[in-house]
């Protein structure tokens, strides 16, 4: 399942978070 959100409190429920800025991966945790 891929979940896309702009809400950090929703992302807190995921096991892995990838941030994308200007089409580039910024942070992978």
C-alpha cells in the first residue's frame, strides 16, 4: 500500500516515510 499525505500526524502511523521535494527524494527513513 502506498499512502501519500501532507499531514505529518498521519505519516506517524507508517513504518517507512519517504519525503520528496521538487521531484527528488529528500529523506528516506
